[in-house]
């Protein structure tokens, strides 16, 4: 089972978003048959079996084993991944395009960058899986608590200069065997998991991280 699988096909995305099927996917973190799942989820076995076949058709679940019980063969399924991410390519006609209106101070542009990241890395993972290879990647995840908006702006400026300096130092447009890589750095306020009752919109810090 993969840690994360990227769903790229529209039909597979639609299938995964069905409430019953999403419950089945979650339940199949541990392998189970239609009868076992029916008991876990409190659903009729026939209904579970139908949804299992649809999930299998879209590659979201797979056959783990077959068990012979008397004259009956029990099919045991498992999810193909522990969690799933739907790629923007599943909504290709309306997927966000960061090149449309680049703005370092826009939270929506940051979201478009994130969507492109999911789409591109998802495509790399799909291709690598078919070739039996791994994807070369690197990520940094950190949290910082700013004392003031001025500190946040200063941090963003220094970060921009540092990234620009590194890119300028290592970028080689003429390298014959070179491979292009994308560098994405984002800064955003962490959403409050328990917002106040009168808090209905992001504050200015979220909309303008600098």
C-alpha cells in the first residue's frame, strides 16, 4: 500500500468523492471482504459489493487475496493507498494556472502554485511507478511565529533574496545533460483549528503574507 496516491482521472476522482465509497476506502486501510465491510460500516453486503467493484475499476482498491469457504470464494480487498490526493488535472478545463496572474502577495496565487505542485508531482509519481523508479524530490516544512507584520515582511524579503541567490548560482541553461527542477517556497498563516464564532474571513495577514 502506498502512503499517498494521486488521482488524475476525472472518473476516479468522482468515484472517490462518493460518501459511501470514501468510507469504504477508509475502512480498507485494513484488508476486508464485502461481508466484513458490511459489518464494519452497517451497510447491506450487496451495496458494499457494488461500490467495491466500482472502486476496483478505477484502481482505488485491489484484490489482496481469495479465501475458499466451502463452496464460496471470498474476495478480500485492500485500498491501494493510505490516503489520496485529487490532482487538478482531474478538472483540467478549470484547473488553476499560476502564470495567469502571478502575485507574490496573493493567497490565491499561492494556492495555484500548490495546485500545480500536486499536478506535476502526481504526474511524476505516475510515470515513475510505471517505470519502477523513484522520484527525486526534496521538501522543507517549518513553522515560524512572527512578533509583528514588519518581521513577517522582512522574513519574506530575506527569503526571496536567498532563493534568488541560490537559483542564480546553480542554474545552468547551457548544461547539455541538465534537468529542469521547480522551486516553490510558500509562506502562509496556519489556520486556527478552533476559530472564534465571529471569525468568518481570513485577516489581512493571510491575504497578504508580506
